[in-house]
C-alpha cells in the first residue's frame, strides 16, 4: 500500500510540475507588475537571485528546506493531494545534476531521511523525505535547457 501511495504522490507532483512548466513558457495577457517599495511578510525564495515573478514562499515554510541555487522561485501552488501542503516551483537555466546533488544533500544535512527515490535519470528525478511530521517531495526535471525543481511540503504553517 505504501508503494502505491508514493507512486500516486509522485505522479501528482509530476503532473503539477509539468502543468506549471508549460505555464511558465506561455505568455500572459496582463503583465505582472512589481513595485520596489512592496513589502512582504513571506520568506524570500532565493538569497542569490530572488524571484523573477515576485513569488515568495508562504508563511510557515520550513526554514531548513534548501533553495535550489540559481533557480528563481516561479510560483507556489496548493498541493493537489493535501489541504495543508504547498508546492514551491523553481524554474530557470541550470544543471540538473548539480541541483539534484545540492537539494538532496541539503535535505540530508538538515536531518531529513529519504523515504523513497526514483533512479535519477538524465531528465527527471523524484524523491520523498521525512523529518518528524514534515514530508517533503522533491521533483527535478530538465527540458529544453531549463530546470524545474518542485518542492512539496506538508504541512506548511
């Protein structure tokens, strides 16, 4: 039963990421605007690059979850599998193998234990992690010279 649940979770994450990645390349009829004087109570996504879209991590996002180096936060969406979960989606130019190593090493270094993992392929890898009551799903995907890294966290807040 656990294997089926993990498989369904992985497929849900992959579907969400693929939908978002497709949305990242489409144009919008109303451009997003950002004011340099805006303030936010949310955590900044990337200390080295911020977010090109103005997206921020939600309040309650665990501070020990690594941020993929060099990938800006594209958006945060509600988890399709749980009301208390969120998915942060980072997207940009990068090297998938380096993002894999950094994110998995960061989670392990923060005390998360790997629960399951796919065999990392050239274009996609999926893993799930657990620490206390917090579950993290990690999906890293490379296509067309870009990397999408989705990090699902449950619970948030």
